[in-house]
C-alpha cells in the first residue's frame, strides 16, 4: 500500500473552532502613503497586481482566511516545503497556543537579525476564530500516528512533517491536527484545503506584544492576562 493510500485510511472527521493571531487588523498599513481614499484604492490595486495568485479553492474566502494560501513560497514551514504551493492556514485550538506560536516567530525574527533595534513600543496583535469542518483530517496527537512521542515536534527540522504533508495532499487530506512544538500540551491545526474553513472569521481578542530585555511580553487587552516568553523558554537560538 502506498503512503498516500495508507494516510487516506487514517482520515478522521474534524469539527471545531481554531484561533489564529496576526498583526492588528484595525489599521490600514497603506493609509500613510496616500493622500485620499481614491489614491489608497489605487495603491491597494497596484499591490494586488504583484501578489502571488490565490488558488481557485480559496477565492471565495474572506481575505483574512484566504491570505495564508497565497503566501509562503520560498520560505519553509512545518508542513510545507519552500518550493511548494499553495500555502497553509495555520491555527491553534486555544489562544494560549496561538500566542505562544506567534511569540516564538517574533523572537526568532529578532534572533536572526543581529544589530536590529527592537521596537520600543507595543505591537498590536489581533486574534480571530474560525470554524473548521472536514471529514478528511489526520490526527497526529493520538493513535499510531502519534508514536513515537516527539515524532512531529522537532524544533527546526521539518523533514518528516513536510514529507507527511506532501503525502497527505496526494491522499486528499484537508487538515492535519498536530501537537505544538512550542507550547507543551498545545495543539495546532494545519489546514491544507481552503474548503475546510467555514467563514466568516470572528474577532476573538486583542493583544500587545512588547519586546523586553530578556524576551517578549504578550498582554491581553482589557484583561490582567499577560504572558512572558524568553528565547530559552521557546528554544529560540541565534543562527
């Protein structure tokens, strides 16, 4: 039996809400470059012309859900090789895991930029939720696919997960549920097929990420909740 056929036999249904955190969505980044609304519309149109094409399956989605399938070419991720298109919609099953994953990538960017002056003001971040429904998901957190422990969570070697995802696409798998490599006990979802997303996205919470001397502070708006991360906590190392 081929690997895609074997994976197809492991497919299970997935029904649930996931959370994704991105840079704040209440501001239009191009408005500082345009004198009026017409100029801004023109600027946005010109920018759209040079963006990678969206896959046909994602064209019906709101841009917040569709954009991850457009980008990522040339830069590897856990379930996508650098030369593979389309992109993947990554999300988490809890806000804690989503914030931890975002903090990891922010601290990684700092570590990879020696001499970079870290922002001295908080960066606003927006979390949103969306439902995912599919009868063709893989669950790497339980059963034979979960063995041995740590099989899918190497900190920076994505060889095994990328190979799995490539076979999963060929098997018609729409989403992969996987343990987080950054948040112990956390679970992420990699959506391979845009059809598994059920719009619209819903606002979840607002956060501020502040670079501090020994790492990053993530504070939730209108709340006492604050999470502190250090590179050592998340396994971030300078290249």
